[in-house]
C-alpha cells in the first residue's frame, strides 16, 4: 500500500472531506429555511368549578352505598 502523502493522493482525501462537510452544511441550511414553525395556541383552564347537579346526586348515592358496606377502624395502624 502506498503512502498517500508521498503519492499526492492526499488532495483527493481532503477534497472528499471538504465536500462531505459542504453537503452537511447545505442540508442544514435547507432544513432551517424550509422548516414551518406552527404557532401553538395556549390552552387555558377554568379556575372556577362548574356546578353539575346530577354529578352531586351520583356522588351522594355512592357515598351512601360505601358507608353502609365498609366501616373504618377507629385507629390507624
């Protein structure tokens, strides 16, 4: 195998390296130019709880059923 520094092939290796770097830079520039940035709408949540009457009735019924089936111990261990 010949030494690339002595035979003059080093120019080809440097040219290959530079061409790969230039292609990477071009792809990076193309990716940043054609990127579409969508604006995301900020979501806001209600701070006041809504008044749902049927949910309260269901919750009361569930509490009544659970209170008759289970009894808590007076002291936790």
